[in-house]
């Protein structure tokens, strides 16, 4: 798939079928995240995969106002920053964003669907308790909910001219 085609056609998918996502596809998605750029190549991200067979998934639904999406997803990938691997908070958060976007593009390329759940970081302490993760060493960045899409999603974008700080003359 052409990279620009993937970028322009990827959508946030919030409804999923009950079909299982293969272990092979999950590993490809994680591999895409692993190859994201990071400052000093510190690769501070850490992943936790939660499948529909994991009892923590049901409790995690209660950690976000988007519990219905968590419930519908076949797989959840919690993305954390490892605090000891960080060198600059904002730069490492940017790297985590690149990591997450790589995974979302990989999901799209595998004909799966996903959505980036960022609101869940507002309940980070609760998420750490549910997942049994160490909040002292891991900082929650997002949870990616994914599965086989039950719909195509939709999206619109502002015109490029609306996003420019000053006009760009080629």
C-alpha cells in the first residue's frame, strides 16, 4: 500500500466484528510501533497487549468514558513510556505519538481497524491498578482499541490554508 494512500484513507474505527485478530497481525502492529523514531533513539515506549480472553479487559472498560469501544475491541494495546528510558518529557511524548501512529497505519495496512483512546490517561492510576502495571516506572500514553472493522469510519479535515501560520508560496 502506498504510504500517502494509507495516511489519507486511514480512519478511526470504533465498531468491530467478533472475528479474532491473529497473533501474527498483533506482532506486526507491535513491530511497526517499535520502529517509530525517537529522540536519541531511546525507544522509551513499552506495550501491554490485552485480548478479549483477558479478564482485565472487562474491568478496563470502567476506566474510560469510551468503555463501549473497549468492550467491542478484540485487542487492546496499552502504550506506556518507560520513565527511566526517557530523556525529555515532551520529546518522548512526541515519540510515543509517532509510535502510536505507526501502529495505526499498520492496522490499516492489515485491513483491520483501530482507534487511539487518549482520554483514558485521565484515569491513569486506575488503569495501572486494573492492569497490574507499575505507575512508578510506566507512564500511560494511550490505549489502542483494534479489531476487524464493522464499519468504515468517517472523517473530515480542515483546508490546508486554515492550518498555515503564514501562506506557503512554492
